[in-house]
């Protein structure tokens, strides 16, 4: 898979990667190596220049409603939480459930359950500015889980957090993975990456290695053709 931009610059230069259902994979590498670009392609926030992204055997190029794919299949967490600043925490989680089959009562109940899950019970009516950075990121995680995604994608979710908050966020990802969710986490922090089942290392738009948590070399078969 290739993603090229103006003047021939290749953010991704021939990527072949398979991530199995239920895996927890950390993608590491220096800034600008292409790891966030790859995550954006999996999330259908961008499209490859050549090659394909296959999810559950389906080529994303054949998916007509990518908004529905992102809403119903993928949960996204970014380094910056991207919360609605003038809306309370509860509304920030509920908002992604509009347009689904859930009633207003069901949306509220789901949001309250998720906020309790990320240890934010009692803060439902606060505005984002009234929360700490770690708490805002936990709201973003609750929001990402609102529509029960099969795939949780996180782009440097601990990059702007202190070590205690980062550990709390990482423990949440580990608990979701333990329940069977597929988790792909982009990070430059090797301490965070060490919690994953597998570490994929990138450099200059290419995958240069993969290591399982046991320390043995891991194969990296294809998600989509290069």
C-alpha cells in the first residue's frame, strides 16, 4: 500500500500489514514515519494512492457509506481529545450516537454507563474546561466506544498526558482488549507500546520490523496489497 502526496513524497512506501481480530497492536516509530497516516487509512479518513485496505475481508474502496463505517465499526481516539467545548461531558458522549437506532433514553443510559466505566461518574455535567487533561482523554475514549465498535484506533492517546494519566488510559485500552476488542495504538513511547501483544516498528514510510511481546519475531502479513 502506498500513500503519496505532492512532489512524489510517499508517507507510506509499500506497507503490508495484517492485524487479526482481537489483537492489541502498537505501531511505533519517529515523528513523520507514516504511522498516523496508516491509522487514518484504516479509519477511512483518507484513501491510499495505490493498494487497498481490507477490513473483515471487505475492501474499503467498495464501501459506499464510509461515514457509517466510521460510526458503527471504528472507534477513534486522538492525542487531542476534540471535545465540544461548550457541551457537557454527557452530551459529548451522546452526540456520536445520533443517527443510530438508539432512543434518547438509550443514548443517555449508554453514555452514563461508559462514563462510569472510565471513572468519570459524577462529572457528567461538567464542561471539558473543568476537567484535567487525563479526564478529557477518558471522555474521548468513552465517546469512541459509544457505538460498540469492533476496532479501536488510537493515535498518540497518551502523548499529552502526565505519567499517571497515561497509565490510567493505557489500562483502559488493556481492559477493552481483554474483552475481545481489536486495538491499534500509535505511539512513540516504547513503554506504552510494551503493553501490546505485538509491536510494529515503522521508519520512512515502511515497516522495518515486528516484535511479539514474547520477544520473538512476528510476521507481518498483508492487510492490503502494496
